[in-house]
C-alpha cells in the first residue's frame, strides 16, 4: 500500500478533507452521496498513486457503493493546508 494512500486515508478518517467543486458536481451527476465517497476510501483499493502529479499529489481509489456498484474516486493531498481533497468520481463504464 502506498504511503500517499495511507496519508490521505488517515486525513479523511480524521475529517481533514474537502470536496472540490468539480467533485461535488460529478457526485451530483452520478447520484453518489458525498458521504459514500468519503466512507468508501476506508475499504477502497488503491488503483494508482501519482506522487508527482501537478498541482498536487494524487491517488486513484476503487470504491464501492452500498449496492455493490464500483466507482473510481480521485483524491489529492493539499500539502500546504494539510488536508485531503476529493477531486472527482466516475463509474468505470463512463
């Protein structure tokens, strides 16, 4: 498991996260509640870790809705403020 993934997951578990405007729009479009994306990272599976992504290091996580539908959540680490940010979500068939 990647260290960036662990860091972001710990921040989310500690309620040190924000949901970006783009993510909020994608959540609404896809019928995913924000709490589902937040809760999903705890049991989520790391797909990709991009520590050199710009403007912030990012991870891609396979998460699951209560009905079993899988989706990808992209989270980033805002180092300056010390919080995780939900960047976007999408279904794998999108």
